[in-house]
């Protein structure tokens, strides 16, 4: 009997007291399912198919422990996506087909996934073998969720709960596509209850959010809700453990905010964000003991042979379509200088819009200064490079006052320092710098923001504030994209739901040949001349014997490890170590150049979390942020010289000061 008891005891399962999970994430893939650049007809360094090998390796190393997720903006953004959404829909959609083959578990939609309409989105996702979740997208008029609000997956006995949120900017940018069918609610009004419910059902909670960390919305958020609120998830009554961030096209290896980890891979399928999660069982419940994150660069990785045969056939089909000849260019029409002066490319785009809508004026942005129409054969792919978005043509009525204010807001894209050197404002993306054809004007960058538009004329006459004009523009701008206050409420006078890109394609086909000399009018430019020269350098690569260096600086941090609400922030949480780290990572990734991260002093003293540790927590945060050197500020002495010296020894970076001397010896201190 004793032997029987011993055998039963040894055969009984032993409860596992620790588990390792791996969360693998993509976001903002924008159609890059394959490893091909269809605009330039050459290999693309990223693409979902290139993720196959690292995903397979992780699954082999961690069986039944990997969760593969995506945070939206998947189905729109390149010719591959456009072809299978509009020209030749296929079941299953090839992008979804690749995700099925990779074994994705969960995704949440992004705003661009609605660009083709609600019906096409449903159809493209119909054959998805992965779950689609969203807690703030509801159908109208029923009010029912469009997708599952959440899902719970089992990994090694751990219940992993996943929910998702999409920026309510959909209600601005895709208003016509979703009206009467779908509503995207404020994230802040839906997240607390949804996360609280998921906390009851799951041991580990992952949130997929297609929304930037924080910062101002690019539209008037009144009645819609703010655009960028991911950071706020760390301060609710119920918080996730891990947040996968999308929408902002930035990169975060791992930012920690109030105990919540935030990760964000590079867009266009260039990297995988990977979070290694350790959990331990205590008192019958699982607790996160550690999260460590990394990024896997997909450049140069080849997909397994014969793994994606169907998508290889689809790739060939799209390459053939993208190579469709449209016209002959007598000379090249580059977009390189389109943000510093009138160029034939932007003038041609605006003239096509102005003629179609029958307006006095037309506006466009240079979406990618590297794109343009070549000399010789112009292909459909060239137009897709020049105009990558699914915008439609609109026409509005504006006054002279509105026209001037519109151009003034556009001019905020540029900054100029005291030496006359021109740079761009990092808070204003290039696609929000519009140029207008049909009017003549100068942007004087030597003047203060709001007073830069000079010599504004239409038809050779000075613009009168009360005069009325008609303006052709794209649907994104007309619906509030970019937050151009001057255009808000302008009466709509033209809307035939015509794709701007298709209008450009039709114009080239009609012409058969296009000569940039026909569009050589120089109706606007940057002044003074030195500013124009400086601005041109922004779009020219540095000479081979030069090094581009980006210096990223902060100062007077004062222990501000956590974000807070300021009087000027409209109730939004701003700042904090996580936001600073994410911004620095993004700026470094965007530059693709040598960067230095510097601090100007007064880094430790000022908040309770930092003061309680005499600045130790701030030093740890600065080490994680990769600060490479710091000045010594006056408040860094607040806890004595000995404490300052201890913090200096603990930091991974040097502290510098050229004017600190020992009061007894008159020499520089040895520390």
C-alpha cells in the first residue's frame, strides 16, 4: 500500500511555478507583405515574408509560448495593397494569406484599413485565421462591436488576454467611408471598462493600440476624441502589462511607464518587436517578474524557399500591373525641391485637380520628395510613388483671409535659427506642408510664424480678405486632416468621389507625352535667398566625405520620470522618461545617421520618485535612454557633493563641467 501511495505521488503532475512567454509584434505594415518595392521595382529590405525565419526560430526555441500580433494599418499603403483591394480582389486577400501562413494570433485595425471602405475591409478579413479585436469600433445603427472586443489565449497554462483600440481619427479622415456603418469611439471612454473586464479573465494582458503615445492631434478633436493616447493606458484604474503601439511610425525597443511596457516595431515590415516575458506563480496567481524587449531587423533575411508560392505569383502579377506604361516624359519631373519652391511636378498635380473640380486654386503636398516622374517611359508605379494615398478630390469655397491663414499654417513646417539655418519642425510632418497653385506668394522664413506669407496674389491682384475663391484639395485635408483651422467649416462645392491618383493616371494616358516646361510657372518660393539655399540642403544627401550628425538634447529634467498634466496640455498627460526615450529612438531611426544623446543638467532633483532615491532612479532611466554625456546643473548639488559623486559613479555616461573648481586647491576636482 505504501508503494502504491508512492507511485501515485510521483505520477501526480507538479504545478509549474514559472513561465516564459514571447510576444512578437508588427505594425503599420502598409501592404508590405512581400519583400518587394513595387514603385522602384527592386527588393525591399522588409516585408512580412522576411519575418518567417525569425518567427519560426522563436517558436522552435519557445514551443507553445509565442504570441504573434499586429497593431494595424495593414491593408493599405503600397501598390500591392491597392491592387488586391481595388483592381483584382482575391480570396483570400494575399496580405491576409501571408499572415495566415505566418500563424498570426491577433490583430487590431488601423485607420488606413478603412481607406477602401467598411465592406471591402470586412471582405479582406473574412478568411483570416487570426482573431481581429477592437474595443472601440462599433457598427451603426445597432451599436454592436464590429469585431470581438477581446480574446484570451492559453500559453503554457497562462491566460493571455488581448484587446485593441483604434484612433478615432477614422471619424475625420475616413468620414465618408464609415458614415452610417461604423463609429470609432474615444479610446479614453472605452479602455477603462474593457481593461478591467480583461483583467478578471486573464493572467497577462496585452493591448494593441493604433494610436501614438501622446502629443497633439492632427485634427480638431472636438466631438471625436484625441488621436494619440497610448501613454494614458499606463495610468488607468486597470492597466495592461504590455502595449504594442502603432500609428506614429516610430520605433520603441522598450519604454516603461508606471510599470507598463510599451514596444513599437518600425513600420513597413522592417523589424519585429519582441518582448520576452517571465511570469511566476504566487498564491495561485501569475505575476510578471520581468519583461525584456528587443527588435529584430528583417533586412537581408530571405523567406524559406517554396513557403509562399501563392504570394510569389501575386507579386509577379502586381509587378506586371505596376509596370503599365502611361506616357512619355520629355524630361524628369522630380519632387525633391517641391517643399521649397514651385516645381513642375506639384504644378501638374494641382492643375489636374483644378481642371477637374473647376476651381480657382488647388493644393497638394509633396508626400515623398524622393518620388517623381522620370524622363522617358512613365509607369503606373511612378504615379503610385508620387501619390501613395487613397485620397479623393474635393472642392471648397474660402475667403482671402482663409487662404492666407492656410498658407501660414503650412509654413509652420519650417524653422530658422539665428544664423539663418533652416530646419523642419519635428511636430509637423512633410505631408502637412501644402503648396497652392493659382496663387502667387512667398514664404519669408525670417519672419515669425504667422507672419510669413508675403505678396499673396490671385490672377495678378492682391488678395482681399473678404474675397471668395474656390480651392481643390484632397479628402484628407478637407475632412480635417492636419488640423488646418482655416479650412474648418469651408463650404463643400465639389465631391464626385474621384481618386486623385486615378485622375493623375487618366491625365497621363490622355496626354501620351508630358513636358515639364508646360508646368514651369514659379508661383511661390521661400525667401530670403539664403533661406531658400538652406532649405534646399534638407532634401539633398550629404557629400560622401561628410558625416551627418544628429544631436538630441534634453535639459532641466528634474526627475520627471512620469508624465503629468500641465496647464497648457488640455488635460493630456505629457512628458516623462518613456516619452522622451520613445521620441529619441524615433528621431534616431528616422535620421539613419550618427546621433548623440546629451543632457544639459539639473536632471535628478524635483519629483518624489526621484527624490526618494536621491536621484538613483533618474540615473537608471538615463542609462536606459542611452544618454551619452550630461552637464552638471546647480540642483544636482542639492543632496551634497558626495551624493552627486555617487550618482556620477553609477551612471553609464560622463558628466562634464568646464567651470567647476575645488574651492581649496583651485584645481579641477578629480571627479
